[in-house]
């Protein structure tokens, strides 16, 4: 489909201090939109000035939660050129999320073309400082004006962009993780493997409790027995046993992270062994105490890798790797970030120039 472009006549003033960008505070001048109607399919792909949507109070997304999203980034290389990292994988995962949420499969070809064209128009918004990037948020929501629990017949897909600062502006420092053993986020057969808005809404209370206890993230356990490690609020979780990297197996309630997949692939190429299996939190704690588990880290789009310095479960606190980032975590971080910013060779053909 042809993508129409309407440029804004009132450009925003871009943030001057890139060290103060933070995450998700600023948004670029334009956005990509595309509509869906049952029997017609996807239509009217367009880039328009960033602005508010007009929505009826009875729009179904506001009542029944048919909303999914993705997150990826555009990076500025040392030579000034821009590149995306595996965006086609994000759009493919969005289609899988849509199928579970009884939403239409995304027109991934048009969506990717729209994403690339939008980034090209907004290229001056991609920050320059090391560690910064342009965050990309594709989203799909139901738009029927009707009260009744069933799938909508109309949908809106949109992409917005946000320049973001370095996740580690003060250096790659380990974080504290609180293991949640009262509330659950997802169960097998549910929506845990999707990036639907409801999954994140369900995590907010536990996240608030963890923050009040002084922890930056929640580690979720399985929703049935509450004994097996699943994932952190916005990251997949990995543990290092010497030269082996172990992560929970995908079971239908864990998000199949693109960074997770990238880390496992790179780890094998770097000579590490990898395992995907059920991991009991009690065994993890015992292995940390005995020194079998030498490192732990989360991984996701925002942070790439977030080393864990402390775990808290049932009021027991354990320090991991002396509260420092371990050599395996550091190696994987340096390698993946090097590829994303064009400093290292992309042997897997993951990057896409804009």
C-alpha cells in the first residue's frame, strides 16, 4: 500500500541536553497510523503530525482491553547512519499477540515500511550520545463503539517515537530484584506470552510494593505453584553457572523476548553453553549460596542487559557476584550493544539500515 505523508507545520523544539532525556518523556513531530475494518482489511496507512486521537467514551479498548504493543529502537552509528535492530521480529510477535487477543493479524510489510519511513522523516530526533537511542512504540487498539464483550470489528495501529537517554547513564550498575510470591502475572493458557496492555496493568501493584521495599524490579514466579522462576516485570531472566547460561523455558506464560533470543544466540557463538528449563526459585537461592550460580541478569529492549546484584525472597536477601556485574554479563552486554550501534560486525544480519 502507498503510504501518504502529511508533514507538521509546527515542529517541536528538540531536547538540548541528551543526558537528561530519561525514558518516554519526549515524542517526535510525526506518527504512523493505519486502520482496519472487518471485511476490508488494513487500509489508509499514513504519516501525520503527532497529535491526540478522538475517541468515543464507548470505544471498546477502554472497556475490554484489546490493546497490544511492541518496543524496539533505532540507533545512531558512529558514522552517523541509523539502523534498526530486528524490527521484523517485533512485528511478527505483534501478530502472535493479536491472534491471542482475537485481533487481526498485522500487515507486517506495510507496518515495517511505515516504521522505516517514519524514522527517516524523524532522523534528526535520533540522539547522538553513547547509549542513547530512538525508542519505537508500535501499538494496536480496538475501536468499535459498543458495549459488549466480544472482538471489535475495527482497529487502529499506530507507531510513535521517543528519544531516550542511556539506561545506564551512571554506568552498568547491578540492580536489586524482589521475588513476588503473593500475586501472579500470568498462567499457561493465558496472555503471558503476549505484549498486551493487561499484562502490564496486572504487574503494577507488585511493582509498587517492590519499589517501597527498595527494589527496582519484580521477579515473577509461575502462577500455579509459585515456585518456578518466570520473568522480571519488563525483562526475561537469566542465570550464569560457570560457562553455562540458564533461562526459564518458554511455557506459554513467559514473553518470548527478542533480546532473550539474541542473547542466547550470541552466547552460543561466544562459546558459552545455554539451557532453557524450569528453574525453582528455592534451587536458585541454594545455588547462589553455594556459589554454583555466579551471576544473574535480566534482558530486554530498554536495558539490553541488567545485572542483578541482590535478590530478595521471603525476606531473605542474597548478594550475587559481590553486587558487581560479572564477566559473562559484561561480555554479552558489550557484544550486543556493539552490534546495535554498529561498532561490531553483525554476523547474524540482525540490523537494518534506515
